[in-house]
């Protein structure tokens, strides 16, 4: 038998044998973006790190590599720097774990400059991204450090999340520059806020925005910023900073004054303090009857405003979650019950007129007449703000939902508060899950919720 066919031989059929290997990603990546895994993204196009930082993610928007497909095995992506004297990559690259498509890149910032450094990621193809290394000048006494700068006013801010904050002023004094009228030539100002008790010079967790020149004050130039507070409640620090080289190096300011002038020292303990209050504080899922005797026509969800402020409902919604696939199966926009809910007021979502509520209770209807709330093992309910994409309150019943997918929201959400709830509703005995004491939320489901046989839609819960 001949092992090879003659030239020009004809065949009735032809078969091909493909051999797959588990480590195809380590082979010649000529086709890295087709059937082999390769790079499809390396970004963002520009990110920032601080000089002196070590083994950190870049600030503002973390730099990461992204593959075209999930990695079959742990896959190392080599990353090189166009200027190793200014920035290097921890470990010379990053490993994308098996089953994942991306991984963050950790960098070491060495020397700051206005011109960004280009980093190159290599896995068959090569993609580039720029990183700017920023240098803090405080206490260096170099010529580019500001003579004097200060967070002029206010020293503290109290604002609701997502609302307009008060105007914040910062001032700069630089010999031969700020005395003449008009904006200081060659200088730029930025305002930033970040975690309380952190150092803005390290950039971690901080966000900066350009401030505008506003007026002359004796020999200083005054800048201002108007901004919207973060959507996330908490206590933050804030600062001003000034640069005269296009943003490569910065002089950071505090409320006491900082700079190269005699006796001036930048102090993180003297930064401005911003308290961001929760506009939805006190609004809770308060009682749920998800499984009624017979056909589920009298089920309901009750919310209660246990806080001291009227709460705007225009962007809030309930998102029931199917525990079988962790997906949202219904969206209930609370604006359908009214524009706002007053302190001490209840809101009840129901379908049947048989669910009687006291006068003054806000109500809205389920889209269907029965079986609108799933019966568990497990299922859950999320109270969300659709603008900030915050989870405000949650209940996971008849089991734990720890990775809920809420339509249009990023990532997944844990609906279990503290210790999981063990009490359960059923269709044999009239009952509901209720917060007892009424409206109390300690973020521990096992102690906050009980099964009660006394239904109180629109009224205070009882054991």
C-alpha cells in the first residue's frame, strides 16, 4: 500500500483531523485574535500613578489587560515600559488566571513628568497604553514647588450624596507670578477628594478635577470649583493642588497652608473634611408576604421610612431576584406610588383589594394579579437606586443569594445581610416575614427578621 497519493489524484471524500492542546496559548500566537486567545484591550488609554508608588494599580481608572477569550490556563502577559527609569511593571507583566479574561496591571512609579510613559502589553499581538507618573513636590524646596497654597474655604462640607456641593476655594501665592492681575501664567489648579485619613499624594482612591481661576486677592490668586458630591455616603478628605509643568508635578495644599515658604509643611491631618449623607437613610424593606394560603393573590411587599427626612422616590425601585439563576425577574419603580415618602410613612406593593392598608399609606400595584413574588429556595428582593446603582436594602429568603445580577447594574450583589435568615413563609399558615422591632435594620437578617402570623401591611410590625 502506498503511503502517499500520486500527484493529481482524485478522492471521493476527504477527512481532516484537528489536534487540540491544553496549552495552545503558549504556542506561536500568529492567530492570537482568532481561534487562539490574544489581547483585545489594554487600557484605559491614559491612567495615572504617583512617583514613589510600589506594586499598585493605577489611579482613577485601573490599567488592565483583556484577552479575547477566557484563559484556558494561567496566561502570562509580558508588559514593557518605554521609560524604565520612570515606571516599571511589577513582575514584568501580569497573569490572567484560568477562566478569566482580564487582570489588573500593578506598576511602580519612579520619577514624575508631564509626558506620559507608554507601556506595551505583548501576547502574540502588542497593544499600548499610557501612564503618567505624577510627582509630589511638598517639602522638596525645588523651584517648581509653590511658595504657598491653601484650601481657603470651607474647611468642612456637609452634603447629600449626588447633590451639588458648596463652592470650594483654593489660593496660590508664587513670587513674581500671582501678584499681577489675572490668572497665574503657566499654573493649573485641581481639586480632589478621597478616603478619609489618606494621603492624596499617593493618589489611591482619589479623584481630581480642574478648578477655575476666579479672582485676585492681594498677592494671591484664587481658584474655585463647583462639583457634585459622590453618590456613595461616607466621610472624605479633600484638597487643592497646583502645578506649573502641565501636571507632571504638584504642590498639595491643606487648610493651614503648605509650600516651600519658611515653616510650611503639608499635613494630611489638616485636609478639608467632606461628610456625604445618605438621602435614602432609613428606607427599608419592612414586611414581605411572598407565599399566601391558596393562590398567591394577596402577597405584598412593604417599605417603611424609619428616618427623619422625606425621601425622593423618583429613581428608586424594587428588583425581585430569582434564586435559580440569580437574575432580576421584575422591576417595580417606586415613583408609581408617589413622588416621595415621608418620615414614618409606609409604601405597600400589592395587587388585591383584599390587602387592606390604613389611610395615608402609599400603594402601587404589581403588574399581575397573582404569584408576583417567587416563593423561595432561595429568592430575594433588592431595593436599589437606579441612578447611583446602589443597593440600598435587601432580603434573601429561604436560602442565600450572594451574587444577584440586577439588570443594568455592574457586577453582582450580595443580598444576605449578616447571618442568613432561617425563618420562612409558606402556603399552609397565614404569615409574613417582618422586621421586628418595626423598621430596625442592624444589617443582620437573622436578628432583624421574624416570621409573624399577624400581617400588618401599612402599619407597624408585631411579632
